[in-house]
C-alpha cells in the first residue's frame, strides 16, 4: 500500500543501477588490476609486467604489430571514409535512407561478414595473409569511421563555408581551411571508433589469415584460454588496452571541448 | 558545368564504396541458390542449401538450439536492461551534480571500453565469485545487461531533459502519489526513448560475439555467433552456411531499414 503522503526521493531510482554498475563494471576491472599483480602462488609481484614488457612471451611484438596494423587500417578507413561522409553531407543530406546504407553493415554480425569475405577470397584463389586481413579490417570498420564523420560534417553551419567563399577562398582552400578544421571532432572520434576495436579485435585476423597473423585481441584471448591459463600476463595486456582506450577518449573529449568553446565565442 | 561534373564524380565514388560494402553480402546471397560453396552454378539454380538447414542432422539441431539461446538471451537482456535503464535514467536525472557526473562516466565505460577487456573482466569476476553466479545463462544475461543498459540510459536521457519538470509536480498537485506520477506521467512521456533503447539493446545482444564467447562457460550453451565461430572458422564455408547467412543478411538489413525509416518519418512529422 502506498500512501499519498509517502515521501521519497526520485534519486533512489538510480540506486539499483548504480549498484549494478559497481558490481559488474567497476569491480571486474579492479579484479583484472589485482590479477596483474598476482604471481603463481597468489603473491604480490611485478613478474607479469616484467614478462610482458621484456617481450619474453612476444607480447610486446604482438602489441607493436597490432598498433601498426590498427594504424594502417584507421588511415585507409579515413582516406576512404572522409570523402564518403563529405559527399553524403554535400549532396545527399536529405536522403536519410541512402546515408543509412553506409552505416547499416555495422549492424550485421561481423563474423558473418568476415567469413563471407573469406569464402570469396578462397574461391578467387587469393592467398590468405596480411592483404586479406587488411581488407577484412577496412571492410569491417569503415562504417564506424563514416558515422561520426558524417554526423559532424552535416552539422557544419553552411554560412561558414559561404563566408569563406565570399572572402575569396577557392574551393580547395575552403575545404582545407574551413571544412576540415570544423570536422576535427568527427575525425578524432572516427579514429577512436576504428582504431580501438581494430587493435583489440580477435577472430578477424584469425579467420582471414588462417591463424597466421596474431593480433593483440587474439593474444589476450589466448592468455585467458583454459589451455594456457596465464591470467596474470593477460591481465597486464588488458590493462595496456584499457590505458589506450582512456587516452583515446581523453583526446575525443578534448577536441569536443575545444569546439564547444569555439561555438560559444 | 563544373558543378555537375563534381556531382557525377561524387556519386560515382559513393557507388563504388557501396559496391565494396555490399558485394560480399550480395555474392553470398546469389550463390546460396547454387547449392555449392565454389561460387559457381555448376548444379544450376537450386534450393539445396536452404533444405540443408533442416536436414543436416546434428548441425541442424545445433543451429536451432543456438537460435533459441540467442533469442532467449536477447529477449531477457533487452527487457531487463530497458527496465533497469529506464528507472536508472529517472534517478540519475535527479542526482546531485557530482554523483551524476560520476555515474554517467561509469555508465560510459562499457561503451568506450574495448570489448575484449570488458569480456575478460567479467570472466575473471564470475570465476572469482563462481559460487554466486552459476555458469550458463545467468552469467550471459548479466554480462549482456551490463553492456546494453548504458545505451538504454543514453537513449532516454535526452528525452527526459526535454520534459517539463512541472508535469510531474502537476500530477502530484492533482492528488497523484509519486509512484503513480512516475508511471502515468513520466514514463509515457519517455516512451519513444524507451522503445529505441529497447530496440538498441535487443540488436546489440543479438549481434554480440566477444562477450558471449568469453562468458558462455562449458555448459554447452552456444549463441548463433559463437556457433558460427566454432563451426565455420576452421572448415571452409559449407553451402548450409551460405543459406543461413543469406537469411541473416536479409532479415537484419530489412529490419534495420524499417526501424530507421519509421524513426525518420516520425521525426519529420513532428517538424
């Protein structure tokens, strides 16, 4: 029975979820952190860090390779994706369904898309290796680059472009000096949305290289599998990944803040 | 004239990228009617691959069970995260500034974090408290709720910010008790955000692979994603999978197009 006089604070509605977040988001990350400092017999140790950073198990090499592959993937996605987002914003902004076609593939299971491309490569007799992995990565992450780019490019106030033109800028200058600087936040968030998943994914590289190419996500996966069972080093690698995620997101929020300041002026 | 040329170039480029994105999907669908996995119509046009979905013995059974678990998981995770997220959003809105900021930052974590790290952290957590969280569906539902709810919260929050706070007060003044005011005034107003949050949660859960793969344990539970990974990764793709993938493509793409077209037309009505 609820009495009409009942006093309660609406804040209370948030408490169950706050407890949920604490339990299933924060505590698990803390456990990973603790695991990174635990040795074989549950003693406090830096061995896991030493093992990873001294590249004994090849962990650093894998990280290096993943960073390079992730960087190249991101660059290719940016080079292909920026014109797409730009042309869509310029000529097709009103045609939402057409724009949607470029985003939709990101909602179709990536395993299915990756396995489909693999089947096609095999049928075409293409040798599975670095080339096919790069293709699969770009194929998978392109929509994640286009989406944020498009969102910022569409929202650019057209009067800035007109002002630049009125002041005598040619089309090339308008593009480089007006449109690109105004879309920096989209570029940064596109890079983050591609780069972070690209270095940490597993399965794409495994499937498209027949397990020859091994990336950071695959390495983390391996350390936590039952057969290897080296949770400590795996935890260190997860922490490294987490640090990269945090750096990326600080960059994103910094560029967003700058733009807020600009628009406030 | 120069302008037109630019437009033609732009459309040509966009067409090329669309072709790149959809060619693999298109090829799989076309050759799902060939009954072969060699991308040739050596057997002519046939529905053999589709028949194989039902007549492949253990493979068919596994596929069906994977489909069942995928739907159970998506349904329960999306319902739970929608309820949890709706109340959470209402509560978060009234938290004081500092606590609100902290809660929203933690809420962002599952969205920005690398999926592998999130999956691993949950796996270690469940292993540490295995006496509380039995292997199987319980763990999977909890982990899916954990990565879906943040999206629910963020799809409802903007709607709540648009609400006139007087609406709730008016309901109270007219003699409603706080709970009734929430259920009869606030929640109906939030409904569009709740529905799109639910749709988002359902799709995310349906699509998930990495978090499920790490947390399914060894109770034999497979979802579509993990079963595809187990079965089709090592072997080359059998005709059977061509048919399954085609159905998946067509269902997902139509569903998403419909949802989004409906959303857009609603937005335009309002403007």
